[in-house]
C-alpha cells in the first residue's frame, strides 16, 4: 500500500488527520446550529405564551375595572366587595409573575380596593316575622363568617401589605405622603375598629366572634403584617427632607411649607399606626408579647432621628403614656440579639435623643432617668464609632468619621446637627442646676462619723465592718451616702460618655461643669466621703491595682471629670482668689488635694508595661527625649490629674504655701532609700521581716539599669525626687551623651573682643547641631589684629561665652528686655531692630546657653520665670503676667473683678503698641478691634490679653531660643527641673558660697600651698567678706557670682591660686629663684607691696594670680579693690 519511503506514509497520515478534523468540525457546527434553533424556538414559544398571558391579564384587569372599579358603591353589596377584592388579589399575584403593561395603573387599582374596603354595604335580611330589615356591613363581617373568613383574612393581609409598601415607598420622584392607602392602614391596623353590630348570617357566624376579630387584628394583621414590616428607610427619607426644609434660613415658599406640613402629617400618622400594638396590649399580663411590641416601636419609631420633634404633640403625649422609658432601658439592657442587630450604633444614638426629648416634656424632669438613658444607650452607641479607619470601622460617618454600623451612616449632616441641638440640653445651665442640686447641697459633716481615721503612709487598709457595729440610724444614713455616691458616679459617667462621643463639645461640657458655682469644691468634699474609710482611700487603692486598670473602680469617673474641670478652673484663678478669698478652694483644701494627687499619680507610675514596651525604654540609655517614656494606659487616662497636680505645684513655687518636703516621695542623701521603701511602700502593706532583710536597688541604680519607672518619675513627676538626685542624673545624661558624641576634631573660631556676637554668629552659626557638643576652640584677636598669646584648654571658650552673655543680655542691645522690678531677662519684642536675621540670632543664643549648660559653665544671667517655663514646655497664663508687667496685670485683674458694666470702660479685643515712634494695633481675636468687651466675654478678654503679652508678642523669638537650646539640651533632660531649678542649673546657687568647700577644692601653683601664710590670710579675709564681697570675689575669679550646684567639686577647671611677685616690672609677675624664697618668708619691701601690682585673674581657667603681700591689711585692701574694679584680666 505504501511506497518504501517514509515521506509518503507521513503525507497519508497527515491527510487522514486533516480530513477527520474537518468532519468533526462540520458535525460540531451542525449540533451548535441545531441547539440555537431549539433555543430560538423555546424563546419564541415563551414570548408568545407571555404575550398571551399578558394580553389575558390586561383583559382581566380591564374587566375588573369595568365591573368593580368603575361601578358605583351603592350598587354593590358585601358579596360583590368580597369577589372584587378576591379577583384583585388573584390578578395582583399574577401580575407579580407577569410584567403586565397595565402595571402602570396598579396604584390606581389599589386606591379603588382601599375605597372598597372602607365603604359600608347595604344588606337586607328577613326577621322572625318574615319582615325585611336593612343593615349596613363593613368588611369586618366577612372575618367572622364561616364561609368567607379564611379567604377574607388572607385578602386583607395582602391588601395591608401592599398599602404599607405603597405608603412607605422610597422613590424621591414619587414620595408618598397622603391618600386612601394611609387611611386604610389607619383604620384596619387599629384593633379597636374590629367590631360588628350584625353578622351576615347567624347560621354561619363563628363562635366567639369578638375573640376571633381580636385575634385577627392582633395576630394576623398587626403581628403578621405591621410588626415584621421595615419602614425605617421611608422614615429616614422623609425626616431628612423635613430637616433640610426646616434648616433653611429664608422663609419657605408656599409649596415648600405645604410639603413640610405633609411630611409631618405622614410621620404623625405612621407613629400613631405603630402604637396600635402597644395600645391594644396595654395592661396585658403577657410580658413576652409586650416586650416584642416594645422592641418593634423602638426599632421602627424611636430609632428614627428627630421623630419626636416632628410629630404632633398629641401623638407624642400618647406615646409617652404607652412607652415607659424604664421599660425601654430594661429591654436594651437585656441585650436582645434581634434588637441589638436592628439598632446598632446610629439606632442607639437616635433612641437616646428621642427618649431624652420625651423626658424633657415631663415636669419635673426626671434627671436620674435622663442620666440612665445616656449611660446605657450612649455607651452602647459609642462602641460603633471611631475617629480612625481600623478593622471593623470601615464605613464613613458624617459625625463620627468612621462607623461599624451597617445603616444610618449616609444620613445627611443636617439631621445630625439637629440631633446635637437637642443634646445641648444636657449641658445647659437649667439642666445642670437640676442634676447637680444634691451635690451642691451635700453636707460632708453629716457623714464624717461614718469614716475611720485618716490612713497614714504606713497604715494597712482595713476591711470594712461598719454594718456590724452601726445602729439602725447610722445604717440608714450610710445607705443614703452609698446611694448618693452611686448617683454622683452616674452623673459624671454620663458626661464622660458625652465627652468621649463628641470630643468637639468636650471643652464646653467641662467648662460648664467647672464654672458651676461651688460645684468643684463640693465634689472634692463629697469624694472624701466615698468608700468605707473615705479620705480618697478608694482612689488610692484603684491606682495601685495589680492589673494596672484603675477604671475598674466603680466611682473613678467622678475623679476623672473632677480633674478635667479643676484643671480648667485653675487657669482662671489668680492669687487673690486662692490666698485672700480662698475661693473656690481653701489653702488647706489645696494641700490635701495636692497630697492626694501626688500619691495617686505616683502610684500610677508604678504600673508595669509589657516586655516589649519596657525594652523600648531600656534601649534608650540617654533618655534624651520624651519618646523614651512608654506610658501605661492608666497614665494616659489621667492626664488631667497630672495637669492639676503640676498646676498646684507651680502655684506652690510661685507662692509657697506647702510645708517643706511636702512634694517629695523619694528620699535623697548619701544613704538613698531603696525603691521598695521610698516609692512603693507608700501604697503597699509593710514588708515582712524577710523582705526587710532583702537588699533592694537604690533609685539611681534602678534608673541606670534601665528601669522604666524611675524614668517616668523623672519625666512626669520630677518634683517627687530631690533636686540633688535629679541634678546627678542630669549630669549622668550629659556624660553619657558626651561619650557617644562622634569626635571629628575641634571647631576653631576667631573672636574680636569688641565684636563677640558678630564673630561668634559667623563662626558657629552654620555648623551642625552635633558639632556644638564637640570641642570649640576660641582664639581672641586683639585691637591690632594679632592673636592673643596663650594655649586654649577650654578656658578661652568659657571666656567667649561669658563675654557673649554680658553683651547680648544688656537691654541696650535690643535683643532682651528685663522686668521692671526684678530685672529678669526675656526676649524683647523689638528685637526686629537687628534686621531680618534677628530670629537666627535668638537660635544662636539658645545654642550658646545650651552649650554652657552642657559644659557646666555658669552664666551670670537671670531669666524671667515665665520664659524659663516656656523653655521647659509649660504653659504660662495670667498670674505669670505679674512678673512681666505688674501694671498690666493689675489692670486685667480690675477688669476681671469689675462689678459695674464693663462696656463703660470702652475696651475692645485689641491692643495698641508703640515701637520706634509708630503705633500698631493688634487684634486679640478676629475682628477684635470692633468687638467690645462685655461682662459676658471679659474673662475671654483678660486671658487673651495675657496670652498675647506673654506668648504671642515674643512667640518667634522664644521659639527660636528654645529651638537652639534644645538642639544641645533635649527637652526630656530639662523637664526634670522646675523654672527656678533650671535657673540654678544655668547660673548656679543663688546664695553665698561655702568658703571651706572652696578651700577644700583649691589647687596651688608656683609655691603656694594650703598652709602658706599668705593663703591663710586670704581665706580669713574671704571668710570675713560680706555677701556682696563674696559674690564679687567669685565673679572676679570665675566670671559668675554664684557657686556651682553641688559644690566646688563640680567647678571645672578647679579653682587655682598662683603665686606672683608684687614687682610690677617683673616679667609677667612670675616668681623664680631667690624671689620664691623671699616670698615664702615674706621678706621684701613693704612699700613695694603697697605700690605693687593688684591681684589678677584668668576667669577662663578659674585662676587667681595672687602677689605675695607682706601684710594682711595690704592683701585685704588690694583684693577688695581688684574684685570691685575688675582689674587686670589676663589670658594665661
């Protein structure tokens, strides 16, 4: 068959394969075509059948309309009505499956059916004597007739469901507001209408017909039709439309007014309809059914925003009579799954607002119920909202930003704004006067006998056993106290919930609480009675909980709001309020409050972080900034308590009223107490004997080992640690930082003594911040342009800093001003006289001061306390203005306390300032020059003026100085000090130095030693100096009149006395050879010593060059003359 060649065989196989593929393709094509033909035939058959059905349906509808819809009702009887409605329901069900062209008139047919159902039909019946009687029947008669009841009930259910769907349509173009459908619902959903006077046929009437009608109304109609129906979207659409119309500022057009009235009428009718289930079961013993009906009202009506403000007042009154707010709260607290799923976040919120509106209508307002509504519903609503888009909070919300609720998030903002207007009642003065009445009338003395003695630091908390020992009268009073504490907690829990839900209004809520007369001190007194022992013990116990969660204390929210309000209130108080009028707190109250807050927040600092958090702190050995401090959640929750604590502490600094060591909780000294004994024992039971023998780690050691607790204490409560300990840690930070600084060689600059600022700024202004922490070598240039002789081992830089400080802080320089009475320095508001670069100068000065602190160089400059407070990152307010300008402060206090009409003073929210012969007006707020100061806004004016003078006027200069200072000394380092303490760090101790300490740390050169006759005479003279002379002596030899912190062991380089000859002609006054021997034995010319050279100094090296005077009187005279005339500076 094949030739011997493989090529022919392969060609045959290929042709066969191609032919087979072609046949398969033809077969597949034929099958596909056949399938398409069958499908086309099926579609055509279906379409023909559909057209026939539609045509038949249209013909049926036409017949129905001709026979029943267009037929006069007077010509029909009840049987005709039954058949008409039966045919309608049958055709309507068919229309649901067949899209009839006649569906466009479906609403018209429903209207006809509604009219049929509401019409009464005439019937004739023979009586016993065979006389004909005329009766009128409603559709209800069919419901109790055995022949019709089942079908009649089914037809009625269908019609009512269709009417509900029609009445509650959500088509914006065809918004249903009124019509026969709504009238039908109002009639047939009311169980009271289900009555008949005469049955159709007594032979076919059902037994207990009244009960049958009642079951039909309550179960078949209300239970199966109304209660399952969800009308929420219909309500929401109409409420939003009405809210937009009511929000319009201009008067509504006639059409708009008519639309608004129609919407309100629709809402009123629908609310009335949804009350029928509750109305018929009022007083029923079936609790389960009533709870279900109450849940339906909550989910269908009361969770609609603004519904109670848009519905007719008579219906609202009827709603109040039927719906018990207490029952609603019980239902919500049961956490019914169906209700929870239905309400969600927005539903709880709207339900809360509507219930509050209902309670407001009562007289008097039941404030406890209002509080319960907010606490129960507000807390549940809050869980559904978040300010951040995380995990389940995926839906945008116009009010809360993000929501986990599945409905209500798209409601227009106008509705939420109206809702917030309703909630404003909760922070109104009228409501607060009601809700705080019991607190304001609280009498602490009445309950003091129920509290044990004040628990001291080492007292063990005792288990309460009051009820076992009290008499019946005491028990009653104590029970009243417990009830009072619970009610107080509920009130403040309500405001906590509102603050958490609406952060925008938190300040307004807190301010209204804070400035309710006498409220805050009364709350403080009340809190001192809470718990079996009182005296704030329950709060101290909460702070030391092992789980680190003080929020588990039931009464903790009272403390939180108290601290928030107190923090705001203290901002408005001045020294006259506190120390003269003792209003609102007495001085003793402030002492007690500070003692409690000091211990309370100190206990919060002991809470342990997670291991990960602890490692973050441990890996920051230098603790250079606040980011190194990891805050437990409990500390973040009590920021306000920390603010109040620091406010009282700052007050005590400014105007001391607390006893010595009042604030200390860590013991300092050469024998520093252990952490367990000095920090933790304040809040823990006394240790056992075994624990006492256990060696614990000291505060400094714990800190250096990376324990986060000491670091938190230093950053947040440094006042509890003695200044000496903090200074040691501060120096440790600098030493550790210095060890980590990458050395890249010294920075060399050349300075002309008469151009220190200019040359310093040019030489150091452009170097990076890290270079400032390295070595800076200074070479001074004399007037001839030659370098001054000497070797710089750091001394010339110190001299450069001293010269620069003396130069820039002179008021005549125009960079810094001084306070009038105390001569303290702060940035000048007129510094712009130095040109556009004056801000850069302040940053440079800040770096120089920071470098001086970094190197331990004391500066002879005193800063204003309000300026140092801002360097520490603290806020300054009215009382700090007294230091800046007492006249302005007195004027503002006068305005604040003025008893007449403030407008008579002619003040505006603006201030005029004259600078360089030019008057400039600065507005304290937008449009302030046209806004007069009144009795209502004068407090705002006072604090805006103080803010302008203290902060805004020199804001750029201050920020630049702080920016420069923190480039060298991080904020976290200096925050361990108070403003006066920072001043001590910068310029040393403000006291006479210890001569013995200076002598102990003095070095000698060129033959002097401690027991040299001249040296002994020198120390005797210095010891006898007056305070001013001692300061002048110290300034003469070190350039600063104050001793270093911690003593002269911290003076670098150490104080040195070098022997020089009295011969003014000798080379550099040096002492060599025979002169050295003569000076030792004080051999020489008395006249030479009297007329010879004066003592000189090299402040850059802390060096005193003391000639050998033969008499003590000459030494005293020469030394006193030298230190007061600044004679003879030399560079060694």
